[in-house]
């Protein structure tokens, strides 16, 4: 706790929307705890191959991939809903954060009464996705509103380590639970219920945003650069999800282990994010937007390793670690830059675009685009899927390098 006090965090004052502030330390710690639940979909992914081959084999791998990706598109719907309700003064950010966390927890309640029906799998993923979109949008908006630039930079890096740390723990536990019961990952969602209670106690109550006609501040437009950072997250998540969604199949195709081992691989990926978030923030800051190019090159390298050394569990783990590191370089940069372009009147919209819609649509589009293309060209082999993704990453790395050099010249 003292570490937070020593970084010079400034109490937010004068915000007409956030009228009652809790303790600065309590707010920071609570927001970091809340953000540990931002990747609940990764906790259920280690069971993808088991669900496709043993629980619902008649549905096919493509259908199962699409159902497991439901949280992505539904997080977008939840995010838009939350953003609209907050923007037009129909709900507070705190209330929507608590609601979102509670919906994820309700997926765990459904899992308790799981009867082995395919529709129940879809319903659980509906609650996970919708709840994620709602609480991520509003909790991130609270962070944008409540702190100054220095603190937001700290939060952008530290919270991503917490996000990956939470996903790491959930992946390990869920990988083990899935070996006992196929919906074990969904049972893990029950953990969000006490976090929802904590958020309800600590987060600032806030007021509903007033319209201009009723005396509220005029809402500012979202700057164009926000859309650029949202697009970078969108493209990145499409390719990142290839690794997360296919690692369980890759491990079983190579006879490297079972769903528990896939859970370990996912946890190692999250571990890479934790390490990168703690160790590399200054490096990423120095690279500025060129960190995008570095991240895509790192992913291309990791994908190629998984293809060339498909029979090595160690190389698979090392590759997953690299994926995690690349994410903690790219996404915090996008979030921090977007937060500097927002103000209290549009922070919910900016948060919705960068933190929820971009990643949610990317996660959903990943199997639709990558899985379908690689199934048509190379069959069900994960090795071909990974190498194809590596080439795409390299192409995007070149494009981002050229575009960012162009932007730098335009500014000079």
C-alpha cells in the first residue's frame, strides 16, 4: 500500500461528474482488483478442445470456436449499452460497474445448475461477454476521470499486470477444474460476486451526467486519434486470439498434454503480460507508437516457433510467454494515449471504443477470419494456422512502421 502513496498520486478535485471521492489508495486498489476480471473469457478457453471433441463433438470445431468467442461480440454490445446509459444520464458509472461484475458472476450460478445442454454453454458466455463489456467500459472511465496524467500512466501499466495476473490465476485454476468437469472454467466466474460487492462499497458514487439543456457541461467530440488506437487494439486482438483460442488444440494435436496443460500454457501467456507490465513500461514509453511494430514482430516470432517446434512443450510455453509480453507493450500504450485525449464528458465513449469495442470485436472476428481462412487453405492443422498468422503479423508490423513514420514527419 505504501508503494502507491510514494508515487505522488494526486487526489482528483473539481470534477463535476465525480462528486464524492473515496480514499485515493482505496480507489486505486479497488480499481486494480476489479481489472483482474477483465479477461474472464481466457479462463474458459483451455476447455475449448475438450468441449469440441468430447462434450459436443457433433457441433464441430468451427462452431465451438464461435460459441467460445461469443464473449467478444457481446462485450461490445454490453459496452455500447453501458456507454449510452452513462452518456445520457440514465445510470452512474459505479452502478454499471457493479452490474457488469454481477452478470459475470451469474454465469457461474448457471454453471452450478449445468445440465449438459449446448444452449447453456451459449447462455453462460452471453452473461460473461455482456458483463465484461459493461464493467470494463465504466471502470476504465472512472480511472480516466479520477487521476492526472502521471497517475494514469502508472495505472495503465500496473493495471495490465493485474489484468494478466488475474487471468493467470484463473487459467491455472480453470485448467484444473476443466479436467474434473468441462464447465469448470465457468464455475470460476463466481469469484466476481464478492468483487462486485467491493466495487459497490468503494467506488465513487458519482452523479448522472446532465445534458447541456439541464445545465450540464457540453460534451466534446472523440478525437480522431482515439479511433487509431482502437483500430490497433482491434487488429492486435484478432491475431492474439489465434494463440489463446488454439493452444489447447495445438497441445492435444501434438500429444503434449491435456486441458490442464493448456491452462498452464494460458497462465504462462498471462505471466508474460505480468512481467512485461512491470519491467518494460519505460522501454515502451521510449518507443512511443513504434511499440506497435515491436509487438507484432514479437508475435510473428512466437507463431513461427510454435509451428517449427510443434512437438516441444517448452517452446510452446516460451511462445505463449512472448505473446503475453507483446500484449502488455501494445495495449497499455493505446489505453494511456486514449486517456490523455478524453475528458469527463466523453471518457465513457473513449473507454468504450478503446477498452471494450476494439478488443471485443477483434476477439469475435478472430475465428471468423483466421479459422475459416486457414481451414480452407490448410485444414485443421494448428501449425499452418500459426504460420499463416506469423506472416500476417509481419505484414502489419511493416505497415505500422511506415504509418507511424509518416505521422511523425507530418507533425514535424
